[in-house]
C-alpha cells in the first residue's frame, strides 16, 4: 500500500504510524537521487509545453510557473529555461494578482485554476512519468515493492485529490494515482470539489488520523505487555 505524509512531520512520528514501511522523500530536497527525480522541480529537460509546438521546458514546475499570467506579468520564457531547482516560483508579491494560466505560450485563452491543473500540470507530470526512462524505472520499483510492503511518500503538500482546488496538489498523490492506474485523463469527466465534498473529505481525513493514532497506541501497549511477560 502507498501512503502520503507531510515532509514537515517528525520522522519518528511517521515511523511510529507505519513501523514496517519504506519511507521515501520525493521532494526537491530529498537526499536520495532516485527519489528526488520524482519532484516536479527536477530538471529532466526537453519537457513539452502544452499547447505549444516546438518549445520545451526543463521541469514540470517550470511549465506551470512559466505559463502563469499575473496582473503585472505575462508568460515568462526564461522560467522555462531554469534548471537550478531554485527560484522557480513566481509570486503575487512580485507580479501582482494572478489572472490564470495561458493556454500555450502563444495562446490567447486564459485557463482558470482547475482547468490549468487538468490541462497543464497533470498532463505535464504524466509525460515525465511516462517518458523519462529513469523516472519510469523508479515508478515500477515502487509499484512492485508496494505489493509486499507499505511505502510512505513524503511531500510538502498532502492534498492528494486533484479535484480539491482549495489547496496545492501533492505530486506524491499523483504518483500514487499513476501506480494505482487511476491517473485522470483530460478534463471532460471531472469537476472541482463542491464545498460539501470538501467538508466530507476533512471528516474522513480526521477519522483516518484518529485510526492511525489508535493503532500506534495499541502497538505500544502490546509491546509493553510483552516486555512484562518475558
């Protein structure tokens, strides 16, 4: 089974909740290269920019940030060339209110946040999973191992539902969807989560966290009892 947890949590707590799991940090700050290459910031190079024939970018995040349009700035061609894994974010503080994402470098249409996520971010990240041999090899290894052992993927964002636009999306969640054969294709069959759905999601997440804490408590109790029985 594959689980998603926040990199910001204490590693000891995660190990308590998933005692027999492999823990992989797949963020840009991972110390393990084969895990780091799953980060959207990793500069694989030659990544096609959606709706833009002939132009490529260094990484998934460069595509996402480069196509952003702000109150005081449009598409940024230089961002597509950034291969440093740093300074990729284009911020409201610097460029003003975001207006949307350009549908292609030379396109006229502006996409809303959900549309951009479905038509730009998700297809671009999937392209990397499909077409970069080293990345695909890592995905296959994780898939095979997850059948016999729990795997926890660490990410800064833990929103694993692409329909929930109230929070940034977890790329670790996309890895899980890809491995589970549930990666979304296109936008036609999907709509953003309603407030009612988001409220229900919060309840489920709260219950899951309670269940994990209960398991940890029971495990510690069992270990203590075994100690006194020996």
